[in-house]
């Protein structure tokens, strides 16, 4: 079956006979974007997989209640972001990490532990720089720089004003720049 | 302006070293991950639905292990060999001997009836016979090519209306007709006719 529009998929999802097929198409449509959004925040593939599966199960349970006030894509990102933050919070607690900075250090260690890590390559340095950012700035930076999300949509995902998001992004970009120049 | 361009301009304004660079993710994903993800998620969803149902019906059962306790001999599934029995040949209905004979007899009886009606005195059953012939011709015209082929096949089986008409009258002729049919064909016919006989008996 060819990919359909979000509205058609939502309609098909509400019919018991086509529910599973519509859901399958929906996953296929958004799985990669959601995966990379999650992976950039939790770093490891296994963790990203766990979080993504939880997100998709939440989507299955909540899609009936989705009222199209926002775009489906924005709704999916909001669920994914919240699930990531919950996961990172649980991980911090499990590792007895209380401060934001220490949590970032732990994520930077995860980046270095990746089997393909190469400290000389710019893209890996950038990953380390991103993990040094405070949580909110990390989110804003990855949504803007990698997902190319407009501030208006990001404002719906993170429930923050566009002005605050722009300021966060600018701070994040400056911090990343400092990191790249000094490492 | 596209999002990418707008983001690049933004980075340029901030004099960022990221300006002009194409964002690349260095992380790797296991091969085939995205192809299997849907199946894994649906499997978890089904399991959760079963668990939720069980939780509402008998919460105690949720704590019980679902592992089947029966033991299997070591490497059972590696060693087991299921004998493959050759499947029985599928014989199309029109190729079955009993069907061919039955159809041939029916066709010949129809032919004899028409012939008898044609010989009847005019003004009595002759008109009825003519009507049957007309009907017969009409029926023939209604047959499609496949049905005509089948009819041709029955005719080529080597039996005529005359033989059938005399079959019940003369045991000698019956014997001579049967002489052309092999023992094997007769056995085959009787075997294939058995279910019909049984069902007829059951109905009676």
C-alpha cells in the first residue's frame, strides 16, 4: 500500500480493520526522524531503541485521542522528547548523578565509548560539544541544527516561547563554537 | 527561504564554525534495524494488550511464569525429521472414469429420447419431439467452447447411444462392451463410485 497523508492514516487508524496497517505506515514514515532525534539525546543505540519503542507504544495508545490541534509530526516529537527526558532523568537517578553537568559528562563518556569514535573527526567533536550543553539547550540545538525545525513548531514541541527558543539556540551555538575552538 | 538555508544564514550571522557545514551524524545503526522495528513494536503492543486483559481478569496470573515446564530431549528440533508423504494426484472431475461414463450415458439417453420422438407419428409426440430437438439445439448453442470440448471428449470415449440403449436388454452385449474395459478401469470406477453409493444409502 502506498504512503498516505497523515490525515488519511489517522482516519484509517480509527477503523479496526485498517488500524494495524495504518499504524505500520505511520511508523515507517516517521521512524527514522524520531530515532535520530532520540539517538542524539541518549547517545547509545540500545537506549535509543528502548526509548523509541516506548514512544511508538505511547503513540498506539494515544493516537485515538489525537485531535489534530497540532501537526501529527509535532505531536510525535513532543512524545519522543518527553520520553527522552524521562529516560535521562531515570538514568541520572540510577547512576546517582544529581547535577546537570555531571549528567552531560556521563553522556560525553558514552560518545567516547562508541566503537566508531574518532576524536580527530569534526562530527565526533561536535557530538562531544553537544553533550556538554545544558539539557534545554541541547534539545533546542539538535532540533534546529539537525532536524531543521522552525521555531514555531519547536515552540509547540517544547512548549516554550519562540523568543526563548531563539535565545537558547544562540547560546548553544556559541558554546559549541567555544568547545570546537578549544578542543 | 528553505529551513536549511535559513539555519545556515543564522549560523553565518553568529560567525559559527558550523556555518557552511552539512550536518552529519557519526553514529551507526545496526543493519536492518528500521525494517524490523515495526514488527518488534507490534509484538510488544500485542503482549501489553494480553497483559492488560489478564491484569483485569486475574492479576495473580501475571506473576506466574509463562514458560512451558515440559522438558524436551536435547537437540530435539534439530534431529526431528518429518516424513514427507507423496500427495495423492489430483484428478480433475471430467477426467474421472466414473464421471465420464455417467455423463456419456446421460448424453446417450438424451439422444435416444430425441430419436424416439422424431420417429413418432406426426400430430402425436412428433411435435413434442421436435420441440425437444429445438430445445436440444438451443442448449448446444448455449454451451461455451470449454463445455463443447468436454462433450466432444465424452463422445470420443467410444460409446454411442445405441450401445447404451441395448445395454440393459442384452447381457451378451453387456459382456462384449465390458470386454473393451480393462479390469483396472472397472476397479477404479467401482472405487470412485463408493462414496456416492454410501451417501445414497445414507440418504435412503
